C-alpha cells in the first residue's frame, strides 16, 4: 500500500508539471512561479518527510516490560 506522503509528493510534482506547462503555453510568468512553488514544495516533502519516515523505520522498537 502506498503511503500518504508518497501520494502527496507525487501530487506536488504533477501540480508543478501542470503549472509549468500552462505557464509555457500561455506565456504567463505567474504560472511559472506557481509551478516552481509546487516543485520546490514537492522536493522538500520528498526529502524531509521521506527521510523522517525512513529514519523512524530504521530505529529499533522499544520493548515494553
């Protein structure tokens, strides 16, 4: 099953691609900025959230007495 954060990251990159394509198609700088914002948000989510989730899985589980 796919984690929620992975769906979030994929949706950010799809939004960035749509923003860039629409910005290039219409020649609008605003949509290029929006695409860049979603791209940087997706990169941040992929690196920070992905690392945190991976690191949490690597820790040994605490044993309860």
